C-alpha cells in the first residue's frame, strides 16, 4: 500500500475521532403545543431517563427546546416523547421537531439515516406510557412547519425545518384537544460501527509506518 494512501487513512481516522469528541451524539430542536418531555430508554415499553423538558409556560411551543444528548454505549435506544395539550377548547395540539445523529455508529431505524423529522413515516404514536396501545389508526398530520399551516404557521418555530410536520391524533374524530400522546422512534447501531473500523484502520496504518522505520 502506498505511503500517501496510508497517511490519508490515518488522517481520516484522526479527523473522525476528533469530530466525535466534540459533538453530542444526538442533537435537535423540539416543541409541542402545549408541553412535552423527552426520555431516552433501552426498552421499547419503558419511558427511561428524562433528558429534556419544555419550560411549561403558557405559550412554550413558540420557543423550541434544544436537545444535546450523548449515549452511554453501543446499543439500541428508544427516544420516547410525552406530549400533552392543556388548552380545552383550543385550536389544536401537536408535536414538532427534527433530530440529527452526529455519531456515525448510529442510525435512525425509520430511515437508516442520520437526520429525522417529525413525520408519521419516522415516528409512532401511542395512548399510554408503556407503548402498548397504538394509535396508528388515528394518526393526524396537521401539516408542515410552514407559514400556511394553521394555527401555528412557522412564526415561532423557524429553527425547525420545513420538512417536519405537526403530529397528533384524532381519536375523537377531530383534533384530540386536551389529550396526552406518547411518540417514539428507534435509534440502532450501524452494522459495523465506524469508530471501531477507523480505529483499526488508523492503528494498522501507524503500525505499518513503525515497521517500515524499524
């Protein structure tokens, strides 16, 4: 193998290692009308550890919360979101956000990618915190995070992409105002974790150079 190729591989390893050392594994922007809590779990049916919550102000949905989260190890994780509406007779409820995985050892199971927006292709919704009663038959997509989507428009949620939709349900035949809903998405380990592969590659390159010098 040519020396220039080995140097390039070693450089890529060091770059990937340094980048992963400074970026949180999972970042994103989330909001809900009216309130929400985010949990990280290794169990599909247990909420797990609370990692983010809204400020619980009357108009808190107008200010998306920032998620910065590091994982504890290479395993499957479930990101659970409890969202609830607190405005009886209001114009609607919804959950909105987008996420980014900055650790190449993981992908979102829903799309095998590193970015994820709130669409029903990417998220599942349930009526209970044990995630046993699916509301898939009542999924209600209120529209994208754009100016034409009422009642929210995108005046206050511009930090969330227009590819994200306001998600809720219509069990009552309308908009399920004042309801609590439980959303979930799965994060899985890539078939061959990148960090381990790069480590072996970089280590092999460095060992090769040491042998050449010896």
